[in-house]
């Protein structure tokens, strides 16, 4: 697997009136991270994230 990748990230969140935070995000890798050349398959990173928090 290659050590370098380029990607696009999207994140959205909301802060509630009581200080709680919720968010979700998605990351899309744009480069093929496989070291094998000439293969019909490609490896690309994908990330789905969710978060909760509290702001004092």
C-alpha cells in the first residue's frame, strides 16, 4: 500500500441550544493506493465519521 493519498472531505454539524454538538463526515480518497501496477482492481480510501460533543 502506498503511503500517500489525496482526498476530498465533507463534514456537517449542528450545535444544540444546551451545548451538545453532533456531526457527520465523509472522506473520499482520490488516488489508487495499491502498489500493484496493471491490476484491474484499485484500492481507494473511504472514511465515514460521526461525532458527538459538548461545548462548555
